[in-house]
C-alpha cells in the first residue's frame, strides 16, 4: 500500500511503460463531478487519437444524500491503441473519491488493479453511510490491489489557499480536477485540451477559471514529483481509417442523424417531445440546430408531443417524437392513429430499466414487444435499432427513409447505454449518404387517398391545401381506395391485411443480415441493439482460440432481413443475449421454429464480454 508523501525537492526517476488498452472508472458522490472528469479524459484521449468507448453511470435521484450508496456516480472509459467495441469488462484503475464509491465499485475492479483513493473522505460518518464496519484502508481488505492513498481534498485546498477568492465549499468542487491531473500524468495525457475547456466554460468567472486550472496543474505536478507514483504509461494512437473524426454520444448521433435525414429528404424536421431520462438530450441537441430549419416542441405531456408530431407528418414534414418506455406507453393510442392514417411518423424510444419508473438512469432492452405489438388491434409498424453510439446516426437516416417510402410509423429503439456512451465517429461524406425520396401527389385526376403503390403498398402522400386533393383521414376505419368511413367487415379485414403486408414488404428494403465468422458451425450468437460490442468482441476472442463460433446482429427487427431464416439454419445452436427476459428469442422461436437459447440479463448494466464467452462455452 503506497504511503502519502510530500513532493521531494529532487526529481525522482520515473519509468514509462507502453500499454495497448486501459480501462479507468471514476467514481464518487453525485456532486463530485465524475461525469465531467470522465468526459474530459475521454475528449483528451480522442484528441490524442486513441479509440474510445465510454459508459457513464449516475444515480436516478436528483440529489441523493451525500456519501450514500445510492448517490454514487461513475464514469468508465476504455481507451486503446486498437479498435475497441465496449467500455471494458473490468476497470484496470478505480478512482474512488469516498467510501461509498469504493464499496459500490470495488467488486468490478480487476484482481491486482490500481486503486486511487481520496483518504480525506474516509471519516467515521462516511464509513457508516457506506455500511462499512471497519475502515477498508486499515483492515487489510484491499491487500489484493495496488493502492495509492492520496488526501486529494487537503492537497487541493492547500494548492488553492490564498490563490483564489472562493469559499471552502467552492474550492472543494475543484478536487475532481486535481484527481484528473493525477490521471493525466499517470497516462501521459496533455493538459491543454482541458485547460482550454476550463477557460471557455468559466470565462465569466475568473476565480473559477483560476481554481480549476490550479487544481488540474497541481494534481499533474504532484503525480510527477511524488514517490507515490514511480511509473506512468502511454497508449499509442489507434490505427484507424483515414478521415475526419469526432467523439459522439448516441443521443448526439441520433439528433444529428435526424437533422441530416430531413436535409436529405428536403423536408423540415419537427420534433415533439416531453422531457424524460435518458432521451432528453436529443431535445437539447436538436434545439441547437435551428439554422437547419429544425423545429422543436417541448410539449406539456407525452400525448401532446406525439399528436403534434403526427400533425407535422400530415403536413409533409419529418414528424419525429422521442421518449423512453413509459412515455411510449402513453403515446401508443396516438401511434395507432398514425398507423390508421398511414403517415410517416418516427418514434424514438431510448429504452431504460422498467417497468413503470423502474431504473430511469440504467439501461435495458425490454421494449421490443412494446414496439412490435404494444398497441390495440392489428397495428403494425417498422422497428429498427442502432448497434453502437455512432451507428445511431445511420439508423436515424434509415428510419426516415423507410417511414416515407412505406408511409408507415417507424420505431427507433436506442437505449441508455447507447444514448450516454461515446465513441469516435467518422464524419461521412455527404455524397455517400443514402438518398431519401419523398413523392407528393399532385395530380387531382383520379386521386384516391387509399390507392396504393403496386410495389410498396404505400398510399399517396397528398399535402393538405393542394388544389383538388382534398381528402379525409382519421382513426375510424376507411374504405379501400376511396378513404370513406367504412364499417364493412370484409373491408376491415382487407385493410388490416394491407397495413400488415405493407410492413412485411419493407423486408425488400432491408439489407441481408451478415455473419461475423464462418457461415455455418456449432454456435451462432445473435444480438440486436447495444449488445453488438460485447457479442462481437466475445466471438472474436473465441474465434482466435479456434472455436466454432460466429455472430450476427439485427438492426431491423420488424420486418426481419429476408435471409435470416437461412442464416439461423446453418448453426447447431443459436444463443441470443438480451437485456430482457428473452423477447427477441421468443420472436425468433415463433417465426423460424428453432430452439434458440435465451441468455437474459436485466440488471441495468450492459453485457460483459466474459459473460458471453462463458455462456457460449456451455454449448461448445
């Protein structure tokens, strides 16, 4: 266990080691700035050219009691010199700012991992809040780790004492930057990106600028000059395809993707939403893009939000509404209206732990049934799901493309892991983006509101106000072709079948599912949504060991890709990891009559690579 020493007068010989990949978790009280600290380390690592993947984890309470276990906030970052797909299974380094952060996160730290602990917070009261019967810094329970005990709060106060005109409480708020400075030295990160951010963020308050700058530099200098750390590490740039990259979260990519889709379609984007975790950032991001004609509407409730978006779709715009699972439940009647009126509405569901309020800040994939079947009557919609934070951009464009082509509502299923996670995103060339063709009816001769395209079965899209194309749509069943209100049983049966057939025919526009690995073998691991990174990494690891394992990933969930049945039939066993109790597995079993194996995890956390490896090995 490292002793706490004052910085020596003479320089200490420091050793540099090169690592391929590092996983760090910052953890502290929800007021300790761990999300900010992790974000700054992420941004700096991205600027240095490392591949990155992040997993923020924060409490649901607006302000949990300080030092309590429910109030712990964490941010995990995996940065590497090669391609990575997950924020890492186990952190190599844990920065624990108080006893509760240590208690909650220590079980995840790798054996022999590095612990950096703020000893100032290990008071009797804080130990009791964290349900410690004895001080872990003194009872030998941390003997299996490399422990660095630092009085971070005291060192930070001493550095700022007399240098800034701030209260002690305000000074203590900058201790996260002291810890960040220590980590910057430890992993050979430059200070300039964060110093520039501090100056931009706090430019209206010179004292806060100075406090955070001094805290960051002092933490760095302390690590460089103290005997506590004798080795620091470097992680080289990742070898990635040439291009222009930026760090992006799933919610940012979602918003930018829908703005891009509207531009590609030549239509105005209208977003109707009601604030809800973890979807609210999409509203925040879209509100920044008024220069692209984006219109955002923060409604008084979920129903008003979706109805406004339906109105925008009726008027020929990109009608978009966003929420999480509980909000979708409130929107479902109106989504049924969009199905009946056959309008190109897009519904974003950033899934979270449920049911009801559930785990609002944790991730889950349990809304697949809700998207496919969650409305009254036979009420089909297209359902798609991005696989990574950056993929949210591509699938947003795909959602709009399918909605307009088939004149049908489309569900876009993201989740909390994708929404808040970040990774590098290659900014695409505009000419390589798919075209979105929007055709409006203009000829009043023989116009009928429910006549259909022979290929897609989409009804004509007639803008309200177009001379000669006056028509009536609504929630009551309409007569085939004419659109008149009709209660005839045969007509209703026909219209139900046509609406379903229209969604089924969208399979012609769905790319074939691709297999990672051999096209046939013992085990296929099939996933959807945010399980992509863990599944692909696990399969890649096992294939390197010579094992007969492949994977496939679904981005289109209703309808399925046309070749999916053929792919599944080529393997002895199909395992489906999901953050639910087997929803996709149930759909696969029902559709293809195979004995797929459900691998469920509903803990508010994404799958780890090692969990999937262990499960697959059971069937090898």
